[in-house]
């Protein structure tokens, strides 16, 4: 009977875990870039067939990380996107990434429609994520948070249709990303960094690269792969991404690369919890149409697919399970047949750059250039910019101009001025709210669009400056959002049916491309913080000199001094020495007098004796 009870107890504990319907896929994408760099993208996808409508939603965890799941359930988070990035993605040189991210930290989240206080939920969410990922996300306060209207839309199934009152967005361009952020990210992986593709996440190599970015993306997706309008059952999806750009030529003086050279590690096992573990190497040569390097070991298969523009591309596919185990390790290496001749890379169809204009410390400006290199297609975009409250934006100075794409656009150049048909502007409030600007635009074919506006620098209190105030203040990157047309040859939006990877698929009609520009460094009027130190030193010196004299004059008691009565130490010392020397001289004089007296007495005594003797002789005669 006792054994039956024990079995029932064990079944009640472990049966819910075994009944969890979830799965894990590990994927790695490697693409040699045109300028000799190597782009590497990890993606760990956890799909859990559960939804918020089910009674046991986020209760029995198996592969989904429990710390993150409890936070998402507690604060009603419907969709979450977090990125921590070191470096700037070079759009003109590296083409489009599989997962875009701005420098520093970026966080945006959609909340469920039943959330009563979105601001309070956002505040608690960033505080918990700040401690979970060892980042300074707690600085994403109300003065740094905005609610975009057009730039960010739900990427999954939404309960509210994308109303802006349920979204919050914030970024920290100055956030320094290091190993202390990578370690919590690796702990969320079902197999951690002990097995599977997570073994390659060597922090010593990742943060020695030209670009590195980690991300956590959570959303709800349709379970039956139907459209959003006809979706009846949903599942939750968690994607953990890691993007790196290495420069092999800089470290090894050759363009050849391998796992051992890039990560200083090799794959020796697979994650036992993963359904699949695949590696994709883009072997398409951008110049001559044939592979310019050979892979070792050879790939299990090579998939050839055609992009919507008619471009043929090739992917070498490795199933990690077939290459590791039984004392075997996987070290994919690329050996170039000839030395590459690096040429100026072909820029992408749409790119953007941001600059700071003006001089002095009173007023300034922001200038953004958006390029449309398509010769025939007009592209719709949404320009989004956030300015801190101490940079007071002048909306009346907003100007949108178009120039030919091959023209060098300067600050003083004059182009075709256009007026935006719509504008979403939120004015800032001192210490409370940032300035926010969203502009929908149409980019004519073969043009560069210049967006410029002016701002005024505010004076801060001396307690509001950071420790390195003269370094300046960072301004967020501008975000350019555009829907991806069907004829764009982007690997991330091209579905490869033979590969069946979530990295190369398009989710309905929600494929959008976000381009993040450079962040700006603005100098504010900064007081001389060394002056208080100088003032303190001078004041203390003056007070010490003046206070001592005044204190003596006001507190000392004046008494008539008689040298005969009141003798000082010097007089007492002289008197002591005088007494000592006088005593010695007097003792010497007394001794001499005694000797003289003894001599006189002896002489007198001798004369008396002679007289007596003589008197006795006379008496005898």
C-alpha cells in the first residue's frame, strides 16, 4: 500500500511536466561578408503549445525558462523584445542582419488588454529585467519611455489589435554590454552553455568582435499556421538570439576561418533536449556566382533557392547530430582558394544615417539622411526619433527635403521640400517626459531624403550631471521602419521550404524592416566642477587665518605683566643656571680660604715653637 501511494505521489508531481507540449530548435547561420568579415547568428527557439486562455497557463515549466515565464505572466506581457548590443551595425557594408538592434539596450513590450495600469506594469517589468540580466534597465523611467503609434506593431497574435496605449518603448544608447549580461542570457537556455550550440558562446571571443548583440524575443503565434484573423489556437514562442561579426583578417592575418579560430572552441555534443540542431553556411559568392572557399568537413547537403528577385543562393546544411559523438568533434572551417580582393561593398536598397548640426552650447540640430536606391520603387517609411527632455525640440523647424541619390548632401544644400501628410508629436516636459516624433514618409525612387530640425539645450541642475559630465549626453538612434516588399531579396524574409527554418520565413504580411541609425553625443552647458573645490580651499584658508586672530582677540584675557613678579621660563632658567654656577664658585672660594687659613696657622705655630725653644736655651744658660 505504501508503494502504491509513493507511485501516485511521484506521478502527481512529474506527470504535468511530461505532459508539457513544447520543443526546442537550435540554429546557427554563418555568412562571409563582402568586406572580409564573417557574420554569425545563433537562434534558440522554444515553442510551447499553451495560451493565456488555458487554465494552466505558465504553471508547469519544462523547456521554457521559469524565471522569465513567471515575470511575463505576473505583469500581463503579451509580447517582449529585449536587445543588449555592443557596437554599431554597418548597414552600408554588412547588408541587413537577421535580427536588427541599436547600440546599447533596447526594450519594447506589448501588454495584454486586461492590464489595468500599463505604466505600473512597465515599471515593475523593467526593474525585474534589470536584475535578471544585470543591466541598467531601471533607468528606463517615465522620462525615457514613449508609446510609438506606427513604428512598432505586434509581431504575433494580439488581443487588442495594436493600440498604442498597450505598448511601451525605451532605449539606453550608453549601456555597456559585457559578460555579466551574457551569463544570465545563457542560463535561460534549456541546455545552457554545457552542450549544443551554446558551447560556442565564449565570452572572451564574443566581446572581442566588431559587433555583438544578444536578444530575447517573446510572442504568441498561431498553432495551426493560419492567419492572424482566423487564428483559433495560439502557442508561445521564445527566441534567444546572438549575433556576432568577426574580422578574421585582423586576428589571424588571413581570411580563412573556423570554429576553433573564431570561438576558441569546437562542438563535441548536441543538446539532448533539442529537436534539431542545424548549422547553415551561406556559400553564395557575391561576385562570380560560384563558391570561393571550401568547407571542411563537407556539408550534409547543399540547398539552392531563388530569391524573389531571381537571385540564386546556396546554403550548406549541417545536422550537428551526425557530426559529433563517439569522440568526434565538429570544427567547421573555410579555406579560401585564392586571396580575396576586397572592393567597396554594394550598399543596400534602403539605409539611413544621422548627424548632429549646429555649433555652440545654446542651440543645435539633428539631420537624418534616408537613402532609397531603388530606381523604380517608391518606398513607404516611418521615421521615429526620441529626444531627452533637456533637448527642447522646435517642431516649426522641421524640414523634409529630397535630393538625387548620387548627390553629396550638405547642411546648406537646398532640395525639393515636401510636407509630411501626417505627423505624431508628443512634447516633452522637464524631468517627466521625452520629446517624441513620428513621421510617415514616401521615399521617391533614386533619392535621398533629408529630415532636419532644431533644438535648444536646457540648463541642468548641478546635481543632475553624471560623474563624467564633460563626456556629453547620448541621444537615441533614429528608427526607420518600412514594410518589406515581396521582391526584396532578403534571406530573413525568404522562405526556404527545404530548410524549414524559422530564420528564413515570413510571418504573414507583418514583415517589416527596422533600420537603426547612429546615436548622437550632445554636449550641454557644463559648469566648472573644479570651481567648488577651489572655492572651498580658498574659503577654508581665509577662515583659518581670520578666525584664529579674531578668536584670540575675543577670547584671550589680558593681564598686566610685571617681570619682577611674573617671571617666564627663560628668566627662571637663567636664575637656575646662575644659582648653579654661583654655588660652584662660592665652594671654590671657601676651599681656598681654608687652605690659606691652614697655612697661616701652621706658620704661626712654627714661630711659636722656635720662640719657646730659644727661650728654653736662654733659661738654661
